[in-house]
């Protein structure tokens, strides 16, 4: 992670089990999310709570902000669910999945990807029909204390009305399948979402690969007899 770079986060239930069983469960999660955002120095731009996973678009002021946010919220929600429903053990799968997101078109694409998830999944006719997302705040102007607009969202218009109108038009256009695939692959692989210049800059800053490599071991240079120092993609630690 890097400070001040937006991050798309996905956290799923362990073995895809449900994480929310009633409205009160979602209210508890959002309440704790609001508390921890302030404590961890994070700004939330978009979110969506599904039945067995959550999507968040977050910018942290500190390099450890996102990790601390997800750790505390996950622990608090697990304790609540176990206590409420008489269960025990883990609720969430291992570490959350994430991708660092370049500003410009990629941030707004993540906004749309997150808030349109219920419609893509067929559980809501339109994003506005799903009450457990930030769509109504970003598109309809409904007050939501959790949401801090990203700079790219603010550039959509001169005032709130223009921004909401422009954002609604973007959502109505729907994301292209290619964009959806890019976001999914970057998030599931813990890669970076952006153009080549952005990915190269992040790789230098982090000292790690931030995009999918070529499967298999790279070939040796002609005449080389030494060991292969690069190794395969499976041996590279991604952020």
C-alpha cells in the first residue's frame, strides 16, 4: 500500500459464506466502519455490502491505514456475528483482496463497478434500489456521513448538482466488459489498476511486481550457465 493512493478492497466470507443475515448486521458493519475510518486516517469514496462480501474504495493517509481499517472492522463484525447468532470461528476469508487505483478514469470506473455490483448480480433492478451502497449519496445527494468524495468525483461538475447529474449519466452508460475484467483481475491478483506509467512507478516505489507476469520461468540469456535469478510469477510477492 501507499499513502494517498486510492485502493479498491474486496473482502469475502470464508468459503463464500454469508457475512450479513439481517439489516441490523449491515448497520453494525457500517457503524464500525465509520468509527474506524476516522481512527485509521482513511477516507471512503464508495462502498457496497453484498450478502457474502463487501467492496470499498478507500484512500489512506498512512501506509498502514487500509490494513488497520480492515483488521479492526473485520474483527468487530466477526465478534458481533458470532455473539448474535451463536457461532464461533472465523467469518472472513484470509487477507482482503485489493488493488491500488490510478486517478482519472480508473477511480470513477471503480466507483461504478462497486455501486453497480447489485444490479450486475441480479439482486437489484438498479443501483439505487440497493440500500447498502454509496450510490444514493454519490448519484442522488442523500446525506451519508461515511462518504468523502474523491477529487476525480469533484471534477465532474462545478457544484453538487452538476456532479450528481454527470455521475448518474456515467452509471447509466454502464461499464464495458473489458473494464470490469480489468478491475476484477487487478483486485483478485493484488495488482495495480492503471496505465503502464502508473504501474511502473508503483513497482519502483514498492520494490515489487504490481502486474501479472508471464507464467513459467523466464529463459536464460544465450550462453548463460548461472542460475535463473528471477524465478516464476508464483515466487513474487505482490502488494
